[in-house]
C-alpha cells in the first residue's frame, strides 16, 4: 500500500503533503461529505468536551503503522535527533513501562501521512471551526501486563508556549483499547473548568483530586472510559481532563495522538517556565505565526470545501475557544 521512500530526505517535515497512497485524498468538494460529523456529534463535543467512535483507519492501514512503530522503538541515535521528545520508558513507577515519543511524523511515511487522513481532517475542521495546522504528534505505548499510566491532565496546560488556546487532540488506537489494557478516560464537561495546575504526566492517578473543588471531584467520580477498536479515534478539547490507567492485561495498548492548532496560532515562549522541555522543538518565536515547514497547513476549508462549507455542522468556536483568549 505504501509507495517507496526512496529519494526522500531523512526529515519528512520537508514535505507538506502526503508522500504515499496510504490515504486516498478527496478530489472534489463533494468527496468530503462522506467524512462529515453529524450535528449530534458536534453537539456532544460542545457539551462534553470530546467525541468518540470515529473511524480514521482501516485494519490494513493500522498494520502499516504498527510495522513502522517497531522501527521507531529501535532507532539509531541520529534518527532520534528528529524527535522533539523520546523516552523508551517515561513511567515514574519502576514496575511499569510507558513509551512516549513526539515527532514520529518526521521519520516514517505512514505516521507522516496520517495527518492527511481525510476522515481525521474533516472532523478536526468541524471541531476547531476553522482551518488548521499540524502542531505535533505523540506515541503512547503500554506493553502487556506492566504498562504504565498517563496521569490526569489538560493538554493545554503543557502548551501555554503557544496562544491562543485553539488546539484539538485526536487519540487513535493502534490496538483495541479497553479498561483492562489501559484505555483513555474523560471527565465530561471538564473543558468548562478553565486552566488548572499541572500535577504530573506519569505519576499518581489521584494527584489531580488535590486541585479540584468539591463539584469537580464529583464530576471526576463520573469519568467515562473511552473504549475503542483499533483504527478508531476520539477527539477532545485542549481543556478536557483525561488520563489512562495501567495496562494489566495480556495485550499491548499502543496509540498515536495527533495534535493540531488554529492556522493563526503564534508562539508564546517569552517567559515560558519550562523552556528546557522545548530545546528539541522547532523555533516558536514570541508572537510570530507558527507557519514554518514544521507546522504545515493541513486543511484550508475555503479551498477544499467551496460551497459545501456553508452546509457543514461546525462548533461555536467563540464559546469553545475564543472565550479563553486570555489563557
């Protein structure tokens, strides 16, 4: 299914378009209709801060990515330099393992082209309410029986080096994910809580309770499991509280996360307290639009959809994103 990678430079960030035939691209505006989210799905996202059960890949496409993932977990030192972050085990528990890496799209053609999946791009456009750019990807892999946790957090709490808060996260299973092997959980409605302090990404799962008020803790008790078949996705708001527990099953739990942002997002690195964490990221100058080859435009709604764009259900971006303009 993949075309050969021959002749391409090592850094696939140099290519702001699909490199393979892994994902067939729409040829007309009408071709996008098959991927549209319904009005109910849009309403669910606005109410809960997430929507789930969206098919992004076939089993065959997942197999391609899983083959690439084997390579990505055993890279040379030179190839690892293209990652923004690479930890073979980021777990704080010595008895658990969590592989976490940021930047796979720069290394292998399948993970590069996943950002151009039409089903993904259409959903992201509807849920952001405007054209958008690639921010970065992530890999989270939990091996069978001793997979580590990803503690409760809001994504934007780690991304305040950009502004405004107009981001969207897409979680895609590379294995079937359920409660036993460490699926994602969401707290419905938590995207309306505002920005909360960071309590750690790979430590204790109960630490978050200390920053929640009584009402929020009650909501936390009603968290929901995001159980998904492989190749299916959930998408969530940058303030939605989410996390995943350890993998105690006999199956692995591998996932890829796609993070995108408004086409007009700018750098907010001046005074950022965790600059060391960005040392391997692309330049993100203060108040400059992030439009280098590392942040390609993934979807131009006016160009792709033409008149169809007037009939597509979209979020109320003023309520979901613009009201947080000061964050």
